[in-house]
C-alpha cells in the first residue's frame, strides 16, 4: 500500500506545501520547546520571559515531591488492574463479534465501541453514580472500572483485527484430531494472539496511565500522577511541572521511535513473499 | 451461540459470555442507564413542603409560650387548682409535640418524583453556556479539518515514502504527548506575563488578557485536538489508488475537482472519524478550560457538570447536565454518518 507511487506536482505547488508543512511543524513543536526550556530556568515560576540562568535543581525538587510519588504509585496500581480487567473483556467481546453468527452482532459491536465515542467525563461520572447507588463511593476502584470501560474497547478492536485474519481450519483440524477445546485454545488461539496481547497491554497501560478526563471525574478524593499534574498546572506555581513535561516528552519520543521501528520491521516481514 | 460452543466448548463459552456480559452490562450499559434514570427524578418534599415547615415552626413557638406560662404557674403556692392547671398545660404541650412529630415525619421523607425539571433547570440557567460550548467545539472541528486535510494528503500522496514515514513519526510525538502538557505549554505562552504578551510588549502593545477572556481555551483546544484529525484522514487517503488521481489529471481535471470528486469522497470514513473525535474531545474536554482559564472566564459546560457533582452535590441535576452533553455527541455522530454516508463499521477501525 505504502509502496504506491506518489502523485507528481509542479514546483510552485511543492514550494507552497513545503512552507505549509514548515509552519505546521513549527506550530506543533514550538510550544513544547518553550515548556522544556522553562524546566531549566533558575526562576521560581515556569517562565521563559524572565531568564535567570540554567539549572537542574527542579529535577531534584521533583524527586523530593511526596504527592507526585504517591500519585505515581496509584497510577501504576490502576494501570495494572485496568489491563487485568479490560484485556480479557475486550478479548471476550472480540470473540463474540467475530464468531457469533447472529443478526445482533451489529448491535453488539455498536455497544462495544460506544465508549470510544463517548466523552471521557461521562464514562467517569456514570461509573461513580452507578456505584454510589450500591454504597461504594469514588476512589481507585471506580477509577479502574471507569477506565476499563473504554480501554476494553481498544483491546476489542485490536483483537478483532487479529482474529479476522485467523485461519480457522487450524483450530478445526485440532478439534477433529481429538484435541479438547481447552487444548485447542491454549495451543493454537493463544499463541496466535500473543503479539496482539503484548501490544494491547502496552496501549492499555498508556491509555490508563495518561488518562485525565475520565479519572478526574471518577477518582473521588484520591489522585493519580496525571490528575495531580493537572491540579498543579492550573496555577503554574513551580517549574517542577515543566520537569515532568520533559520526562514525559523523553518517554514519548522513546516509545514513538520504538513503535515506528517495530512497525517498519513488521511491514518488511509482511512484504517478503 | 452454537458456533461459539463449537470452537470453545461449554465452559469456555460460559467464561466468554460472562466476561463480555460484565463489560457490556456492568461497565457500559448499566452506568449509562442509571445516569439517565437519575437525571429524570428529584427528591420532593411532600405536598406543600414549605407550608408544613412553617406550621412546624409555629407549633414550636406555641410550645415555648405554653412552657413559659407553665413556669409561671409552677411558682404559685401548691393547691389543687395549681395541679389542675399544670396538668392542663402538660396535656396541651404533649398534644402539640405529637402533632409536630406527625408533621416532621411527612417533612423528612421526601418522595422520589419523576419529572424533566432537572433539564428545565439547565435550560433556564445554563443554556447559553451549553450553546457556546457546542458552537466553539464545532469551530474547533472545522478549523482542524481545514488545517489537517492538506497535511494528510501531502503525507499520503505527495511525499516520497521515506520522508512520509519520517513526517508521520514527527507527528506521532506531539500526538502522543500527554494532553495536559500540550495545554500547559499554551498556558505559558498566553499567560498575562507570558511569551505572547512579551512579544506584543516589544512592539509597544498593551498586554492582552488571553486566559481571562476565554480566547486561551479555544486556542489551546485547537492545538490539543488537531492531530486527532490528521491520522484518520491520512489512513483513508493512503488506501486510495494513486492511479485514480493520475487518471483524473490526465482526463483534464483541475486540482479542485480532483479533490472534490476523487480524494474527498474516498476519504469520507476518515473525515467522519476525525470530525467525531475532535468534536467529542472538545465538547467533553475538562482539562483545557480547567487549566486555561483558572476560573476567570465563562465556564465550559464540562466545568458546570463537575460543579454540580462535586461542589453543589446536586447529583440529579448533574446527571441531567451530563446526559445533555452525551446527547449532543450522539446527535453529532449520527449527523456525520448521515452527511458523509458512512456506517458505524467504517468508523471504528
């Protein structure tokens, strides 16, 4: 697909497009540069207009910040639980949609993708309402469930894409040759799904860890790393937030590059006959 | 059901149904339905609740007066007459106490009344903010589309493959960076003593209160959600056979008709996804208005929802607000699907 020839255009249009791209990328990256720079500024507020020299002291300040560390722990707990809940649910949903030959498949599918098209705050608040009626108030537990609602949809879509390419004859052959259902599932379906299980776990982890909208509406009096960052940003009192920004950007660049390399390799492998 | 059982056997089918069932009913449908139900009722004082409260107050006053009178009688020297009056007072006070108890019982058990009052309340108090939120979100969506379409087309069809891969990687980075950080970067720029005002100052302009006027919310929103438009459109344009474009060109089509007649029709599903995501994220954004206004500008609709739940704790009204937001998003999705003639199956990929 990507090996398709590109459309040829004349030199003037090419120049216009180049300028357009340049402006677009400047627009995308300039604010981030500003934010990174302020993290190294030796000034008590996040700022680049008042420059007091280069410093690394905000990194130390961040490392001593107890609330950030407890937020990080909460984020990790939530993310692990979300993976444990949402992946099996998403996989079960994908099995239903791909294997259940029924005229309700379309409706099922619509319900299962609906969390992706619902504003995050609605997922958060409806979960809290639901559990309050049973006497459970907002906290890590409701945050986990609220996040699982949409993370399971991502998992379902990924598993579905994989299952649609599955060669069913393998599984049927195993069953015909006397394998039990458990054996066939364990030795054929699971190994086939393994790459997707890995990528779905990574995506689920990132979606959970980085989530703000759903979490802030469902977590009650608790906090995660990201909700804590949010409440500090509002008044922008200390450049430690910028330092967090720098760390997030480094991690993102790392993962994005890893992902691109991984995808490129995958594509080359598929291109080979 | 039989096909499931054939590939998984009885026990595993049961597990699959259980897992999918808890997700669909326990996490998706259940909470949404409870939220809608909650938005449709309120606790109401019994018939004429205010009058009952007033009557109770009056009765308490009567008891106070009677007690004073009774104390006066108590001071008198003992006699049978005194005992009779005292007994009379005690009897009256007891009767009043019983009456109060009855009234208070009706007062403290409010009834659950189904009505659309919660929505009416929203309509009278915050319709303007609701409309502003929807219109601004439509604006963000439109801007994102016009900026991103040329970008997506360029990467998909005009750039050489190696460069296209590099551009995509470069776009992935700001796309994947946490939403809050992207917003905060703009808060630093548009702050009262931020970079934008410093630049204006160089040219001798007065500082502009970007954050306080609400401009900041719009600017940061476009920045935060614009890339959700690029990737879906890119993905669909990439599947378009380049020969179709070349053929159109050979047959004499100009740039405009190539796009309106060949590329855009092909990219419909991607455009639908991009618009739906951008609109949904903007209308449902809590982070952008929270960080970009510091509470100084008009609230975004999501902030009203937050306040109803966590500050004024009127959950029934809050649920009505939340459902209104959800309804707008659903209407928008159906509108896009109808307008662009795509099905749900094309959208969620």
